[in-house]
C-alpha cells in the first residue's frame, strides 16, 4: 500500500503532512496521557506526538500493515 507521503506528487505529500501537523495540534497530548491511534498504518502520527511525553499506542487491523510493521 502506498501512502500519500510516498507519492511523487508534491501536492499530495504537502497535504498529507499538513493533516498530521493539524491532528497533532488538535490532540494536544501531554505527559501522562495515553493516546491510542487505531488504524495507525506506519505510526507517522504517533511519531509526531513523541515530544509530548504521552504514552503512545498504535494498532492497525490490516493484516498487510501488521506484516509490514513486524518486518
């Protein structure tokens, strides 16, 4: 599966990155919070939340994505 940040299109990559930035702002995670990203794909959103100090958990129900993450 190819995600927008792997796209050759600059517009697609820009919009995908902008959505993660906005989502991180809206979540406003703080130390001690627990954040679950259900459908996390490769964990890009969770990676953007690491500096918050929150406990981060990710799960993706897609068997294909689970295989990719284990690899």
